[in-house]
């Protein structure tokens, strides 16, 4: 079933079609009248045939055209009483009586005029309603568009605000993490060989002191003056440790000693370093680090620097750490891949770590020091 609005549109279309037919008919009649007048004039105007033809056509035309002589505020055609009702002899030949029939004609024309005026007013009203609907729709559309734009703007502002908030929170989190990492190594010393030296250079460890030397071993650490002291003089690792106050000491040895004939001597020298640190700082925390593995290529091709020997030394180091009551961090398990080797991408020579892996080492120490002892 059509809605009220659809029914109204159908009625309007029907009325427009009817009006169109009326206008076409009026134009046709006007054309015929013009042709008759032309014939009359062309034949002398006063000739009997021409005058009678013109007058007869005018009479017929006026009767039919009476209903269609109104346009939008303008007269399209007004009947001529002289031309339609009185012939050239002065007699009234119009079958409609001017005194009586004229009233009927006027009433009929008036009714048609009222209908036409009503149609015009209804058309104007429809146009006004349509314009109102259009304006309303445009207004609603504009309001919707404005509302949509405002919503998009608000969403964008909210998104930007949240993004800034998240970024700000991330930056704050990073700052806190960096501050925590930096503070974690306050009053800390590191003792070891070139691997520990790399940690100091590339690991991002802040606020710590590194007493290291390439090729340093447990025996030369206390007997050889390889360390540059604060006074620019040379000394051993214990001399360097006496320069400062420290609460934590990270120690790592064992790789350069893999070719030693006596594991017993290795462990005794290692114990001497722990004892010397305790003499300097009795309450310091000492953390012994295991040796991490070498790559598969080095492991398979070297009879000394291989993971079998590294594990053997690590087992002895852990046993000593337990006996001395110091912490032990299993770096071997931390760095080993599923095959028990150091990943190829972690190193360029099979032993020393690439810079990014030194940072992993640092985080391992922080995690362990924060209570996460699982590797």
C-alpha cells in the first residue's frame, strides 16, 4: 500500500498531466482562430464568405475556450462579444441567449476557474511543502554532516589525546626502566676478561666500574698489574677494588683457563679472588657468573675451546660458589640454543658477543638480581 506521501505525489502528477492537456488544447484553438482571421483579411475582410467563416469560427471558439482563458495570473484569451454573437447583418445568431445562457456559461466558467485556481493554489502549496521537505532534509543532512564531522573531530581529538597519553606513559615507563637499570648497578664492580670488558663497552651498564683485561685469568688477576688505577698507575684487580666502595661484585673467569692441566689450581685461585673481595668489603654481595657456550663451529673444530670443557669448568665453579655461599648465575643456559651452542648470529668469532647480546646479558643480570632466578 502506498504511503500518504506517495499517494499525494500520484495525485499531483495526474493534475499536472490534465493541466498540460488543457494548455495544448488552448494553443491549438488559438492557432485555428489566427488562421481564420488571416483568411478573412486575405479575402477582403468584408466579403460574405470570409466574414461568415471568421464569425462562425469565433463563435465556436469562444464557447469552447471560455473554460481555458485563465493562465497563471494572465488572460490567455478573452471572448469578443461583438465577434462571436453578432454577425455582419446585426442579428444575434449565437444559440446561447446572452441574458440567460450567458449566466449559465458564466457559472460554468466560474466553476472551472475556481477549479483551476484551486489547482494552482494546491500546486503552490505542494511546491511549498516540497521546498519545506527539501529544506528540512537539507537541514537534517547538514546537521547530520555537522554532527558527523563533529563526532569525527571529537574521535580524532580523543584518539590524539589517547595516543599522546600512551606515548607519554610509554616514555615515562621507559624513563623509569632506564632509571631503574642505571640505579641497579650503583656501587657495583665487574671483574673478568675481554668478555666482561665487552659488557662494559656495549651492554649499556651504567654507574658501575669495570676492572678487566683481555686474556685475564684467575692467577694473573691478583699477580699481574694489568689494571689502570685512578692515579694512572698499574695494579691488579684487588688493588683496583680498594679504590672504591662497592656493595656488589660480579666475577667471571674460566674461558682462558680451559687449557690448564690442573682444575684444582684453577678453583683455588678463584677462591682467593672471592676471599680478597670479602676482605675489602666484608658485606658485599659477590655474584659468580658461569661461562656461556661457544658456537657449534668452534665447538666441533677445537679440542680445547669447546662446550664440553666449558660445562666441566662451570660445574666446578658452581660447586665452589655453593661452598663459599655466593650467588651463581647460569649464563650457559641463558645463551645456549636448543642444541646447547651459542647462536651463530650472537657472535662474529664464536666466542665474543655482538653488541645486542651484551645488552641481553645486562638484562639477565638485572632479572636475576630482581628475584627472577629461572633461566
